[in-house]
C-alpha cells in the first residue's frame, strides 16, 4: 500500500500531541442569549434574515420539541442535559467579506492553519475578495485532486471554496443559509423531506435551532468534478452546534462528499445535534464519508462532545445508490445511525463503519436499511474497537417490506476488545416480510490475537505500532472504501485513538 | 408526555384477583401487560392479543409421569413481570427433584380462560435426567407458566419441549434456569405457535466447564405466532453456549427470534455461538430476529449469525430434474432445513418422535 509511508509520517506527527485539534480560537463571538425559547429561535432566524416560511417551520419544530421526550433506549449514560444552559448560536463576529488576507483576524487564520487548510483555500473560506479564482489556480497548478471546502465554524458556515468552478459544472455548493435565499424552491422542496421535523428529539431540536450547514445540488446527469468537503468545528464555550446538511443528487448525478469534525478541549460537554439529509433520484449516486474526531473528553470522562446526529438517505429513484462511510474516533458520546430508505427499485444502500472508543467514550452507532422497492440491495460492514473503559454498541435495523421482492442484505459486524474493562455489544434488528429476499447477518466478538501481536513485535514493531497495524488490518474492508484523502488520515487517527490502550 | 394507560378488561380482571397490598397491582395498573412499545416485546404484542380473550379463570390439566415431590410457597418474588404474575395468581409451586436416570414427563393443557402456574425442577449434583414437556391451550385460553429449573454442579439435563398449535389462544412459558459450574443442559423446542405464543428462556450460566445447548425449530401456519426469546448470562469463565434455531412461516404466520448472550467481565474464555435461520414460505409470512451480544470480557469467542431467505432454487431445480414433483421437492428441502436442531436431540426416541411431529406439521403446510 503506497499510503503506508505517509501514514507513518502522519502518525509520527499526531503522536507528539494526542489531540492536536484541541485548541481554542480567541476571537470575538456573537451569541444568542443563553437558553432555548421561542425567542432564541426567532433570534437565529432573524440573524439569518430568513423568509417567513422558514421561521414558521422552525417554530413548529420548537413547539413539537417541547412536547418530546429525550430518547433513553441507547446504551449510553450521561447526566441529564440542561438545554437551557447552552448557547444555541455563536458566530465569529463580523463574518463579512474581507478585502484582503491582511484584514482577517490572525486568530482565525491560525485556526485554519492548525486544521491543515492551505492558505489559498483559507482565503476563500474567509471570504477574501477574488480569492476563489486564485485558489483554483493554485490547486490546478499542483495538479492535485481538487476538493471544495465549506467550513462551518461554530454555527456559521464561513465560506465555500471553488464556488465558481462548481458553478460552471452546474453544481450548487453553498451554506444552507445562503441557499435559502438563492434557491428557495429547492430548499422548500427537499428540506425536511428525508428527516421530517418531527422525526426524533434531536432532529426536531436541530430543526428549531439549526444555524448553518451545507447545501449541495447536483443537476441531472452531472458528475461533480471534485470531492466536496465540509469542516465542522465547535469553538465557543458552552455552544451547541446544530448544522444541517442537505444533498440532492438529481437523475444520473454523482457526488462524493467528505465531512471532517473537530472541537477544542473543554471541561464541559458540548452538544452537537446535526441533521444530514441525502436525496438520490433515478440513477444518482451519493458517497458520504465522515471522519469524526470531536474532542472525546479526558481520560476521566470529563468534557467531550455529545454527538447526537440524525443522518438519513432517501434513495427515491430507480437504480440510485447511497454509500455511507464513517470513521468515528471522537466524541464522549456518539448516538448516530446513518440510514438508507431504499424506495426506488434496484436502489442500493451501503454502510461502512469503523468506530473506536477508548478512555470513557461511549458509542451507540449503526445503521438502518429499509427495503421498500424491488431488488434493493444493502450492505453493512461495521468494525467496532473498544479499549480502555469505553462501551460500544452496534445497533442496526434491516427491514424488508412485503413489496421488496428480490431484496438482498449482507451484514457483518465485528467487534474487537482491547482490555477487560470495556464492553462491546451488538444489537441488530432484522425484519423480513417477503419470501423473495435474502438476508444474511454475521457478528463476531474477539480480542487481538496474541500470536499476531507477538509476530509483529518480533519484526521490530513496538507494542502500540503492532496494535495499530493489526487494528488497521481488522478495519481494512472499511478503510478501502474511504476516499484517498481520508484513508491516510483515518489510519493515523486509529492509532492515536488507541494510544495508551495496551500495556 | 405520558398518557394514562386505559386498562383492558383482562388487565382489570388480573388486578382484581391480586391481594390489595400486592406491589404488582401498581405495576400492572401503570404499565399493563407487555406490549410492542416495551422493547423486549416489540414483535409480540401480548397486551393486545389477550385483551380480546375472556378474563374468567381457566383450568390447567397436568399430565405428569408422577406426582410432585412437594408443593411450595413462593419465598422470593421473581423480577420479570410474567413470572411475577404466575407466582401471584397461580397455585403453590409444584416441586420436582429428579433422580439419576429419571425421565419426567410434564404435559400441560390449558382450557379457555386465564391460568397461571409455577413449576420448580431440581436436578441435584451429579444427576443425569430428562425433562419432557408439552404445552397446548384451547381456544380462548391464556396460559402463563413459569418453570424454574436448577441444574446443580456436574448434573446433566436433557430438556425436550413440544408446543402444540393453539389457534385463538395465548401462551407464555418462561423458563428461569440456573446452570451451575460443570453442569450441562441440552434444550430443544419444537413449536407450532398460537394466536400468540412466547417461549422465553433465561439461563444463568456459571461457566467453569458448564455447557448449554439451546435449540429450537418452529413451523408456523395460518396466522399463528411464535416468539422464542432467550437470554444467556455467562457469569463465570470457561462456559460454552451453542444455540441453533430454525423455523418456517407461511400464510400470515409470524416467527420471532430474540436471542441475547451476555458475557460478564468475569466470564473470560467464554465460547458462545448463536445461529438463527428463517424460511419464509409465502408473501404473507413474516419473520423478525434480534440476535444480540453484550460483552464485557475480552478473551472470548462469541458469534451470532442470522439468515432469512427462500428455498434454494438450484436445489429445487436439481430435484425436479431427477423426477420429483415440485411440491415434493419443496417439502423435502424444507424438512431437511428444519430437522437440523431436532436431530441434535440426544435421546433417540424423543428425536424420532419430534421428527415425526415436524413432518406432520410440514404436511399440513402443503
């Protein structure tokens, strides 16, 4: 594998500081008043200058939310969240366009540097005038693979790169707050059509207070010319991040979307309740990859992000395909089930997941594959690694309805335990209502093989590197599904996340 | 947002039979009987089904190979709701202490109306014995039975259960089993379902060489429902569990398999395997499964598998080519598919008897 050398380099870098994203950027923040009420919702909507219909939509969600009960079925434990103690909106003050890079606050620039975003792209992200063209040039010169980035910094999408170039291809990629004004017809049509306002407690909360996120529309027959990418970063103290992503792939379109998340180290818990909606029409394909590396809290379980996310794809069209790939190493608590509703005949859903928990992390994650159309196919590969005092659950549903003749599912969930103070659980639900379906499910739980470890160490690897190597092998089926940019990062992350788990 | 529960006539009648000071009264009034909003009963809506059945007391007829050794009063209340109900409303517990080489036959037939009973079976240290059960409920009947089985160190028990098709009736059999260090239990169930039937088995598995084989087969026809739920809790090291469940459903029938293997931190070197395979014979049938693992020990080998599908078309084609009519070919394939758990019964007579019963059940399907 050519990536090995790079991986070793990356690992070396990462080793020096365990959580390199654990920095705070000291810039002035503009916040909504603390707490959540109808006024907060109105405040956010007014800040965004939203049309009346969207405000109504939010208020309706808020009303529903006040009547809903926080779900307690997941195998995670945390003290009750006081929803009135959080800030629901924080924007870097004066997110207006800058004339040149000199005007950009140095702190913000440093943040991007630490996130590893090239300066040219940072310029664009920050909204420096005329930067888009030069960034595109810079990238083209280096003949690298292009990645367009939309960065969500706390609650606000700062800017989107390569907008012009994407525009040429007809692809819309912009903060959802802008899309509301520029493409209201698309937003009205698709927002909440996959994850309804009333879907669940956290999704409803998000509907009420979502502040920004990305919107992607790939028109008929267009293959998006580059990978699209979003960085999410929770920065301000005591804020929740409620981003909302909506991706629509029209007939025959293709798009690959990457999502990376980081958050600074903080003592208190930060709440992240995002909603991601994907719509794939006839013959369309969406590939959605996530590397989630939110601050997991310290080794005593203090601090960390509560990641309560609703992600769902609607394979509406015939022959449509959605593929979820996730590498989950961060967050104190993860509650996340990226799902596919396979409505269109011959549509396909895939879920590839690696979840690593260490320290006192808790993860309850999995997927739902709802087979409604004929000859629908789904594939679930989940690899869970528990270490330290962590607890991890794969929870999934495969449901085949009566009309889904010829449906096919294959599920494999493997868990690896490192140490005897952690837990690994598998909770699959399988429902079948047609004789013309084939569903297979396999799950195993085991520990790292002593023999393999011994062999690797004999070859001169220290124990941690040996563990990382074996874990990488354990996860390879998922790692190879990741886009190149992420595969390298993910391999390095796996190792860092497992630091201190052996010996 | 809690909406006060509107009790069914059945629930009201059950509550009325309980003593005024029984804590179970409050539990039943608040939560009612188990229903589909209760996670463990997601696919088996007992409340709705028995809510439509007459609530008057029923009669239990026992066909037993011998008299119980004793009748005992409950000293400790069980924690699960259905055994609690059986304990509160049933007569004194029938207690059997098995002798070495004994074969205890326990046939239970419930009339219409509600019946509750508890049975305690003790298998003393070093004893090898057999327990053969059969259950049938007449139309309009609701039988709730609890068996407490204690297999003491080094003892071996072969348990064979036949559950007869009981249309328009509900049956809940809860087995609470203690498997001591070095003990062995081989349990095989053949079930044909009821309007609603649930055979629930809980095993406290002490490990230390203890072995559990938990098997079951089901054939469900004409809207019948059978739920086989099990929870095996490995509490000590070096325990073995092998589970194999296979079933077929046709014509509006519904099969449910819920199996959970829980491995505590102390239960290192546990070897636990669980398999469930379901065959849907037509497009009105439904099978749901939830094979669960909950593991807190790292040095274990645990696996579960689940598969649903139709008969292998290639095999069918091959058999037809050899001159077998399609219906015959289907029957043969279904039979060989379902026979596997039954063939693992160690006692030859029981094995043959249940295989024959399986054939009869399958013939009724075609």
